[in-house]
C-alpha cells in the first residue's frame, strides 16, 4: 500500500514502476481513503504501541493506493525492495532508502507474511476486484513459469 505521503508526493508511478520492472504482477490497485476504523483494524497488531494514534492519523491523512501484487516469493522480495521500517536504516536502492527519511513518513506498507497478506487483502478488496491474468513474458522472468 502506498501511504498518503507517497500519493501526495506523486510517487505512485515511481514505486509501482519498480515492482513492474522487477517482473511482478499487479493484480489490483485502488485509490481510497482509509477511515479510522479500517486503519485500526489494518494496524491492529500495533494497537498497544506508543505510536499507534500517530500511525492511524498518518494513514488516514489522505488517499492511499491499496494494491495486490503477485510473484514468486513476492512477500520477502517486496519487503526487501521496501527496505527497513526506519528509512534512515534502509539501504540505498530500496524504496524507503531512496524516497523517505522518517519512520513516521515511510511512504509504503508491505505485508510481512502470507497470513497477513490474506488478512490485509480481505480488508481492502472484494474477490471480484482482484484480476487473475497471465503475463505474456513469464518465461522471460521465470525459468519455470
Ligand atoms: P513495517 O511497515 O516496516 O512493517 P511495522 O513495525 O509493522 O513496520 O510498523 C508499521 C508502521 O508503523 C511503520 O511502517 C511506520 O509507519 C509506523 N511505525 C513503526 N514504528 C514506529 C515508530 O517508532 N515511530 C513512528 N511510527 C512508527
Ligand atoms: Mg508491518
């Protein structure tokens, strides 16, 4: 999910372009406002953290671009492309390492496991909004598509 700072900083194309160029498949994308209720559900695991209310305020401060992205081992792959939570510690070349400075404005969310991906996708998308299709160049991306 591209957070409101990414949307407002016109980084949608830049960030999605990185995933596309890597060879990943974008199966759904939706610009939307997250209300407080949904924000609290999405970030439920952090509800006891001191930064929780700031986090909810941040993620509801403007539109986000929610996405569903598919590819082999893509959860680990995308987490590596996103970089460390604190952009100061994120490697150069990662999304946060190149485009963010502050943990509280780190521009992108990425699911951290298959279970959290399934849970988060169901918070933001109906099944009918997720497009199943084949990329025509899969044999150029994968040895065994
Ligand atoms: P992640 O986004 O890299 O998975 P999490 O630890 O799951 O990191 O934290 C969720 C989000 O909460 C972070 O992306 C960041 O926006 C925010 N956050 C995490 N730790 C802090 C903090 O110490 N201060 C302010 N915001 C934080
Ligand atoms: Mg997380």
